[in-house]
């Protein structure tokens, strides 16, 4: 099954809300990512707390905050392969920068909320084998 397939009426549960995909299509996964990145409540975040590897082409503060929230939601995914695939998608779309050393990306992802290496399936070696730059 294609990972971007959503049946009509599919429900996705985020930590705080339920998102329903009523009219799935080829861009349903992108709509879901956008919905997860948008927050109803404004969040005041310091510049230091932003994800460090936002692409230099992104100049709008609103878009930077949206990308930060997307990455924050990505690190909450249940599998390392899913996390790495979503990061690769953002790298290809020039939303985030690729790092030469995967250790730097891993440290940054752990800083913003990815589970520690003690959590089963989230070891450093698992990240290195799945991360594509």
C-alpha cells in the first residue's frame, strides 16, 4: 500500500486534535503535514528554540515557525524510518538543510523532542542507517 493513501473519512489523531481527511487525493499526505504544522493557539518561541537546520531560502518568520512545528511533529512519529523519510522529503523540498554529519542532525532532533537512544527502535545506529542526506 502506498504510504500516501488515505481512505475517505480517514482520521489522524495528533496529540491535541483529530484531523479528518474527507477528500483524499494525490496530495492528501501534504495536506495532513500542513494541518499538523498549523496550530490554532499562537506559540511564542525564542529564536534559539527553533530547529537549527531550516533552509536559508526560507525567510518568512511564519514559514520558519511552520517548518519548526512540522519537524517537531515528525520527531513524534513512532518509527525511525518514518522520521527519516519525512526529513528527507523536507530536504528535497528545500525546507530544511541536510547535514554532512548525521550526528549533528541526530543531536538537533533529540534536542527538540525525539526519543532518547534508550527507547527501543531509536538507537543512534538505527538513525544512521535510515538517514539520507
